[in-house]
C-alpha cells in the first residue's frame, strides 16, 4: 500500500480537502445494523481481516481491508447525518490522501473539514490531517467555505488576549472587508462618546488598547438587510468586580460572539448570499485602572436610556446595547446577536448548546429546525417579560445586572431587548468553547449557531438557481 500525500495537488483554501489524487485510499462508511447484514458485502477473506481488528461497524470504529497492493478503510457509522460521521477521521487516519467509496452529504463532509482543524499559532502541529478528495457531486463551495468560516472563528477565540486586543479585531475585520470589497468604518476611543456610545466607551476606557466599534457593510443596497452583532470583550477581568482566578482563566474567549459573527459574515460573503450585510462588533477589554467604570456609575447609551451599573462584570450587555441601538437605525429585516454573556445559560443548556432568545416565533422555529438539520444545536429560552422588574433602577432607566440569583440569562436578554426597536431579533448566549474533544469538534474555541443561522439565511434569501441554493 502506498498512501503518501500527492504533493502535486495543493489543499483547497488551506483546508484538508483536495480536488484529486492518484494515490488516494478509498474510505467506506459501514452502517451498523442489528442483524449484521452489512457483513454480506464482504468476502470470507475480508471478514477475516475485520475479525482480527474486532470491527463490528460501531460508530467511530476504523478498520483496514488489504488485499495485495490495494486497501480500503472501513468506518463504522450509526446511519445519522452529522459531523461525527467523518469528523474523527482526519487526525485518526494516517497522513495521506483518501477518497470516499460511497455517497455522503454536505454536512458529513463539513465534519471531515472541521475534524482536520488544528490551532498552530503558538505550537506546531504534531502531524498533518488526512486529506480527502472532495466529491464532485457535493456542493464544494459550501463545504469549503463553511470549513474556513468555522476555522476562522476558532482561530480568533483560541488566540491569546495579548494578540487579540480590540485593535487586532479591527485588523481582522478590515482584512475581511478588503477581501470582499466591503466598507469598514471604525470608531475608536473617545470618538465613541461623540457617537453617543457611552456604554462601549466605559467598558474599555481603562485598557491600554482603546475600545472601538467596528462597522462593516457589504452587498447590494437593494437586497434584504441582515445585521450581525457580536460581543467583542477581548479579555474580561471582571473590572472592579474582579473575577476569581479560576473564572478568569478562559476569558480570552469572551470575544467568542464577535469571532462567531466574523466567521458568519465570511461565510455569507464567500457564498455571495443576496443580502445587504452589516456587521457590528463592539470591542473592548474589561480592564482595571484608575479610570475604570464603577458599581453605582450611570452610563448614557446610544438609545438615550441611562444604565446604572450594579456589577462591572456584566459588561458584555453594555457593549451590545449601544451596538443593537445602532443596528436598528437603518431598519434591517433581521438582527442576530451573539455573546458569551452569562453563566446562567451554561447552567441551563450546558456548554454544547447555544441558548437562543427571540422576539419572533416563526424565526425561532426556523432557526431551531436548521440547528437540528445542520448538527448545530440551539435551544430557545423565554423572554419572560414578568422578570423585567428585576432590572428596575431607582436612579436610572435600567440597571445592568439583576441582584437576584435567578434567571440570569433571561434578565440579560431582557436588558438587550430594551435596546431593540420593532425588528425581528435573535440573541444567542453561547459558550464559544468546546470543553472536550468530539468528532469534528476539538477542544477549544468553537463557532456555535453559525451554521444554523447560515442555513436559515440561505433557505430564506438565496435565489432558487443560485450557486448557494
């Protein structure tokens, strides 16, 4: 068997996909069944090979059949259409080129692409992922662009805060704008006050790298307007209400909402989706210095509402409130915001599901459906108006954090809703980080609810005969 990589063919867009190879080893999914009828597809000699490897087609199992110079990789499969079908293979199979021996879905191929991800900014990879010949029958553009979008999101989250300050996020979005010929306006530091963004300014004013609001716009102005907003707290010390050390350890990921909308914006533009896209990223480091904002301070926001600070560690919603108010000005058809906002959401749905709040039932149901079909789970939580009393302030229009220990994710979403006008709006409270390794989902930064929302946007706006349909 010769399965050395065919270096004459480069990978596609830096993924672990290739267009062709003369030395590719076939990979065949084998679906387990109760009567083991899958065995009928193999000869006695081949079954002997499988017996020696204890292969019984359980999901995730890998076995090799070798006869003379030929080889086939068998992969146990549960018959489901998900990332895990192929997601474990790029870093489990030996380095080399592979080709699928049976037809698979776009989602399963995206799983291969995501399973080949490795974060190598600070440490070289121990090996290269196995490369897969991208089947011509599948939507190669969608598969590659989805893989690149998620990898971009993961890279941004995994990068240490010293290399991912607000100015670095500016550079990332500017580079995205340059790639897709989009406009990009950035408001930095005290200029935020001139734009009535007192909340964004307050959160980041104590940091050496000043806060900013990044505003990218792309697409035909006549197309439906879709606006993405992402929380960009590049590191969260908690401010004067400082976090304990164990709670601060992963706070480089507190810009996970910003990273996710940047990845989603990449996918929308790479797929040339017929929408008028706006990307708003309020970015700040929640640092501690003599000019840090304090509990009891009252902030003036873009919408005109005053906010009393109960807790400086409830800072993400302060970035979002100004950005959401700005997002509503040009009356978009849809607004999606993403944020690593509350521990309460993690208590409710855990680290592997995106908590979702929405002011429109049809929108919520549609995105939930796409979350299921794209193996990108979301779970709707209630915008229970009865809890608004917990946000009452005696000295301002609203308090930023409820004193009650109950319903923290809901009250955070209710706070944001006060800054959203009559627009269909969806808010994601996400972990943005895998706490364990799973097939197609390595431990580390993660794009949650990205593919679910893109699937909805594609279904809603892509023309029937377009390349993205």
